[in-house]
């Protein structure tokens, strides 16, 4: 994680955030179409970096080129998605209730409401996604789309990659005539850097993807401010998967192959990795576990993102395996070296799991714990002890699903995304995706970090009462010059 970039000073952060606020005021004068052109230009400049960007990211993160190629495509796709959001325009949720001057007993004034940007957003780059959750990733593209300038703190694990993307964004700023400081980029490895960025007077919101410790620290810094600001931290999840009896009886080997692939995908370095599996004891479960162990033993160890993540994986997986009652460990047959991770499956009874809170903590990497339950009631009891999650998955036949109504009713209360007969790894970028969940998966379960609605994190509603038409934002003017969908006197109209 060593890099040659100097840590930004606290005094520099003050100036950076002041410039960001000045850019915010200027950025509001640009039309939605101009902002859309800017986002498109960022995507083009990132693509123009070609293979050199992919190679640098691979050097810094140990991620393979095919994975990085796909992630770069996701990143540029997100930018273009928010550009289209701006051009279409309805995302501002314009609502108009025209005046009723003769209504009795009280007249109604003219009321017009829409979403407006909060102000400068600080984004902390993620270690496991050098493109999609970092410099020009979803937090940045959604904030710029919402009308907020962005200050990114590069993740030290891929500082040079971040710097390359930053230079691409600077070119896009110059190409499109955007405010120079609408995007700024800093380096820093100390907690003081993060604290200063969050607590700067001009900072209006924070986006973070990473550890629970890091996310809660940023939340604490915000709460200490004179005026606390929203912190949208995505912090971790064990993504419980429930295997129902009939599907285990019919599909044990197939399910084992499917989940061995999901658990070890990218050496388990995804926030949606299935780290907890639940099932009722029986022959189907025994068959599933036997096949799963065989699949895991065939997986070759691979390098993790960096030494710090590898050290944490070794420590947390060892701690889990050392707990009383954790048995039947299946792991890859070839021992890893250096910072290579060994995929591991462990089992435990529901009774033991319920008595040991440590077993419900995330082990970030290719590790999953299978909890064996005596019956559905005990399985439900285990689920009730699991804290908020990004995802929860149920694997079952039609017969299974029909016979477990209470379980299915419970699942939306646990997570932001409920999957049926699939794997949680893999997050589609679209309007219907929810990448968020109850605490501690995220600090605010009302929002998603993926898809068009990610922009809703960086805005707030404002109502204009009896405002002269010429002074209204374009989206609220009577003639609707941008031809967007609006809720007009209770009806959706253009």
C-alpha cells in the first residue's frame, strides 16, 4: 500500500473545501444537459486511458485484467446512466399544487416542490473496487449528477490508479467548461485526514464503502459537528443464504457448485459475499456439504487485494475456527503463500451459533459458515439474531417456498435485496437495484448506493410558495420548458 503521494494537510483541506463550495454555487448555473455532457466526457476520458489504466490497477490490487475490464465498463456505464438521468429530468420529483384562492374556509397558496443538491460531497475510495466504488465510481457520478461537487480521498491501496482517473476527470472538466474545482482529489493515510474532510464547514455529505470501523468513525465525526451531516457508509454484510429442504434433496450437487463459485469469486472480496449459510439438518444438507467441501478443496489460492486485507482475513478466519463447536473445516488443498487467501468452509450447530456473537461477524474473504438447524423454528431463531444485511437469499423449490410463508415474510426486514434461487454476488446497475440495508450493513437503510436512485442521497426537497414564475427553477416553471414528468395538481403530466 506504499505510495509516493503526500498526505494532504488539515490546512489544505480547509482551502479545498472552500473551493468546493465556491464551485457548488457556480455548478448550479449549468443546465442539466451541460452536466450530462460533462459526465459523458468523464466516461470518454477514462476509456481513452486504455490498457495502461487496467495494467496499473492490476499491479496495485492483484485483480485480474478481465475483472478490471468489466469494472471499468461498469464505471463508465454508471456515468452515462446518470447523464441520461439528467437529460430525462424527472428524477427531481417536481410536484406542483396550484393556488386555490377561493377555497373555503382557507385559500391554498401556489406550492411547488423539487429536489435540490446538498452541497460539496466527500467520497472515500473503496479498496476492493478501484474503479466502480472509487474515484469516478457510483458515489462520485451520482453526486455530480445530483449537482454536487465532489472531493475524493484516494484509497492508498490503489493511489496511482486513482490519480490516473483524477487526471481523466480534469480533462473532462476542461473539455466541457465546468468549474475547475467541481472535482478535487486528495491523498491521505491518517484518521486525521478523514476527520478533517468530514468536519470541514463546507462539507454537506459523505460517501464511504469499507469496514464497519471506518464507517462508524466517519459517522462519529459527523455527529461531533455543530451541524451534523448525512454519512452514507456501506460497511459490511454476511449475506445469509437459506437452503430449504426440498431443493437440497433434489439439487445438492448443483447448489454446491453454484455456491463454491460465489464464495470464492474474487477471493471473496465482495460486500455481497455469502458468508453465512443456514439449513435444516438432513440427508440433503449432508450431501450438499460433502459436495461443497469437495468443490472448495479444488479452488486455487490467489492473492488478496493487499497485505492488510490478507492479514485481517487470516486473523478473523482463525478466530472463527478457534471457537468451540466450529467443526468440519473444508479448505483448499493447496496452502496459500505470501498474501494468498485459502478458501474455507466451516460448520456449527445453531445452538452454538446462538450463544457466540463472534460467529455472526463478517470475515472478509473466501470464508463461509454453515449453520445446521434442527428445524425451521430454530432456523428462524438464528435469522432473528442476524443484524441488518445488504442481501439475504432463499434457495427453494416451488414446494419449499409455498410451505415457508413465515420465513419469506421475514426476509425483507433483514436486508435491502432479497434473492430467490441465485447468488448474492453480482450487483446489476439499474433503477430497480437496492444496494443498501438495515444497520450495520449501511448507516441509512432508506437509500441505495447503486442505480439511479443513488443520487437521492445527495439532495433534499425544497418547496417554493407563491414564487414568481420567472424566479422558479426550470423544472417548476408553469410552461415546463424541459418537458419532464411532474405531479401537477395530483396528476402526472408533461
